[in-house]
C-alpha cells in the first residue's frame, strides 16, 4: 500500500555519502578533543555526533537499495537522525551551567545554577524517550492507526524539546544581559573567550531550534505534506543545521571554559591583607640615619656582617616614629 512506503522520494546516494563523510570527520575530531581535554560532560555531544554519522550510513544503504528498501536501514536513519540533536542539546545545557560557574555569576541565572543542568537534561531525557518510542512505533507500523500514534508521540517529544529549548534560550539571554550590564570581577579579569562562547551558544541553540521546528512541522503535515515528499528539506533544515552545530564546537571547544583555572583572574592584594612595597638596599636609601641611630630604634634589626650582606627582613611594626621621619 502506498501509505506504508518507507520513503516518498528516492534517497540521494551522493548527498548521503557527503554528509556521512562530513559527520565522520567532525565526530572523530570531537572524540580526539574529548579524550585530550577530559571534558566528560561533552560525552553526550560525542554520542549525538556518532548518531548522526551512523544515521547517514543507514540513509546511504537505503539509497543503494532504491526502490527495494528494507526496514533496517530505514529504522537506523529514522531513529538516529531524530535522536542525535537531543544528545547535542544535553551537553549544550551543561555548557551554560559551567560558564555561569566559571564567571562566578550564579546570582544572574534565571534558574538556580545547581538545578540548571538537571532541569534541562531531565526535560531532554523525556523528549528523547518520547521521540525514540514514537520513532520505533512509526518505523514498525503495520497499520494507519499505529502510524498515527507513532507520529503523535514524536510530535509530543519534539514539542517538549522546543518548549524547553526556547526556555533555555531565554535563560541564556537573561544571563547574558545581566552580566554585560553588571560585570563580575571574574568576568572582567577572565582570559578565556567567554563572550565569544556565549555567541556560539546562541548560534547552536538557534540552529537546533530551526531543525526541531522543521521536524515537528514535517510530522504534523504527515506523509501527504510537502516536507516528507522531497528530500532536499531534510538536508537543508536538518543535516546542514546539525552539521554546522557540531563544527561550531569543534572550532570553539567548550573545554576552554570548563577547565579554565581559577588563578586566571588575579587575586586582589587586599584579599590576603598584604601590601606589596618595593624595598631598596640600605646603601641606596634616601636617609641620613647612622647605624647607631638605627640600633637605638626599638624593634629595628641592623644586619651584621660584611657590607652588602642580605640580612633578615625588617620588622617595622614597632619602629620609633623619629626614625621613620628621618627616613
């Protein structure tokens, strides 16, 4: 029956090969960066990249089978390309949390920073489960009713993702506005390029949002809609958006923020209750006091030995005022 066709177009072999190669390169780069920097909170991002790479293997296989498609390559590409961006989003949520902590700006977060990652990652998990369950049901549907149920569950999962991603962008924007208007000491002294990284988060969030809106419209319009009847939309609004996102974080890797050392920002001398005062050698000091005068001053130690010998540090806490005036 026509309504049970796996594809409503002939998948392009060339496009599948190109995007498989592109995602493989980006995925291998992320694997290297992950291991080198030990930024383990980015592991979901690496998994998302892997999903995309394997998904295009499935699409490539389907293109080679046209028009006699088999179910496994279709299920592989359908599920993994649907779920890959969800894994990317999980790491992006954690990136913002670490950036806020790095800048010592927890009080600027719309959501308490200790709950920020948990809130969005749990929402991402729910979205992931809904999309995977609906995708599995849709891929194995044997009736129109099962197809409709699968699409509905996917739409719910995508709606959850879009809602929380929009909320995340709001949290990001509010934090950005607050820290620009009222900088912290940490963000004024930080060497790490946090301003640029915030722009990268905006860009990545926007790209994933475009892709998610495309997907939800695709499933709402169904098999008779224009989006499911032409493959070009998949590559323009899904593949390209996600690939650019992965490359953004290859170029601007989050480990530069996550593991920037705390001593990057200089510590104020008043924090340790000390004052740095340059000391001059005794023979170059601009005063007329003799050794006898100095030895009479209470609490002052005159070093013994040959001229030029370096003695202990001066204790000026109890020095006679007259000596200080003479100095």
